[in-house]
C-alpha cells in the first residue's frame, strides 16, 4: 500500500480574482480644485474569502501634512498606510513622489469588503482641514 494513502488530503490553495482598480484623489485649496493627494493601484480578493492583497502608490502633491490611506475590513479599522517619500511614478504628477504599498493580508475570517479612505490636508485662511475620499471595494466571491 502506498504511503500517500495514509496522508490527509492537502488543502486547496485559494486563488486571487481579477485585480480591481483603485483610484482616489482629494482636492482642496481656496476653491477646492488644488490636487492634494492621490492613491492608485489595485486590490484583489481570494476565492476562499479570507485574504486580500493590494498594490498601491500613494502620491503627495500639495497636501499640507503627508497623506495617508485608512484601511477598514468589513467596516472595522485595520491599519493606515502613510506617505513617507519614495520615487516618481507614472500616476504621480511630474516632480512629485509616491510611496509604494503592497501586502497580502490574511484577515482570519470572511472578508466581505475593504474600504479605503484617502486623507489629505490643506491650510487656507489660517484654517487646517482634512480632505477625504472613500471607496468600498466589495469581495466578488461572497
């Protein structure tokens, strides 16, 4: 009898679905048209509903304070991604630099959705304001 007959079957490996485009931008300034920050890239969900991965570029254009991206899973805060310098990218306007963020995240439970909130800021007329744009990416596997 073969030894493999006594081994339990190996668990199936989850596969990632099609990358979902991410593109968020925040504007401010005295008339609301000044680009403060943007984040571009992709997010993907695995077909076992436990993991997701992202590949993002966070670009600081004229944000008063370095921008960040808040990450929520199933409407629960998980982490923040911060701008900390980097290099120019095709999606970041000329002479500005972006911070690359990539990770695979095992949530440990079902991922129904991931919400990204881009946070930039401006300082006009002696008033500091955070400017945000939020988008929720639904897991296509549930």
